[in-house]
């Protein structure tokens, strides 16, 4: 019984992390869906660039992530706004600068672009009415966590909770 309790204690933090990731993924997708009903206006790209951000590993190595950055301005009801959100979700850095370049190349400074804005809060705007790469990453990490929990912890809990006869029929559980 103590082993089942320990397994549950181990599972809980991972389950909470997976649920938080699902919540964020769902919220980003709901925002993207809601933005399909938002009005749009023409805006102007002020700047677009790639920001290289180095990171250091605990082993002493370094790597660089490349982040696409776009600044744009737009006007709603005579008020001027600045925005920098491309998609819903967190900004994602790419290990390959070409992926960031492909995004930045779509937004040439000086060009006009369609900006979708929240009619209840016009400063809340986006260029693409979709959940970005970060949302997909969170979704798949959450799925991976749940699969690992199901494969490793759930059978252990079931064995210690009286399902020994069922699991003893599997050669890998003997």
C-alpha cells in the first residue's frame, strides 16, 4: 500500500504539469478561434528581424535560438496602436535561423498587412489567426507525459492495489 501511495505522490506533479500544458494549449486555440470573429484593419510593418539568443547548458555548452520579431502599427477608431504578436501562444525560438527567416520574410518593413484586433480591447491584436508552434509543442509534451505515466506508473499502482493476478499473465511483469 505504501508503494501505491508513493507512486501517486510521484504521479501528481507530472499530472499537474500535463494539465497546465493542456490548459495553455486549449486557451491559445480558443483565442485563435475567437479571433476569427474579430474585425481587421490595415497596419504597417515597422520592423522585422531575427533575434539570436544564446543559452548555456549545465555541461558548459552553448546553443543559439533564433526568434522572429515583428513590430507593426495599426489604427482603430482614430487611435494608433503598436503590436508585435504574430500568432497566439508564446514566442518560439528556432535552432535553425532559416525557420525564423521564413517567418520574418513574410513581414517586410513598410509593407501593409492585415491586423486582426479584439473589438473589446483594440490593443489586443494578432497578424495570424492561429495558435503558434508553442501551442503544438505544449500539446505534444502533455501527451508524452500522460503516455509515460500510463506506461510506467499506472500498472505499478494497479499491481499494488490488488490486480496482481491480471498483470502476472504478462511476461514482462513476472
